[in-house]
C-alpha cells in the first residue's frame, strides 16, 4: 500500500470514528451490527476535507 493510500485509509477511518462517536444522531455508534450505518457519508466528507472546505461546508 502506498503512502497516499495509507493516508487516505487513515482519513476514512478517522472520519468514520467521528461519525460513530461524536455525530451519531440515531445513537447506533455502540452497536456492532450497525458500524457501517454512516459509511455512505465517509467518502463525501473525506473529499470535502481533501478539498480544504470550511467546517460549515463539511
């Protein structure tokens, strides 16, 4: 895995963690069966971060 791929994966993992532990509007972050509930948001949020969008945009 290249450095860029490792960085991308680390960013995705960090975003997923924030979504599950901090954002979690439906309170499923502690449910093992629902760990993928917010995965559809991860790629989009990562793209905004890489584009250096504002916090408001993200």
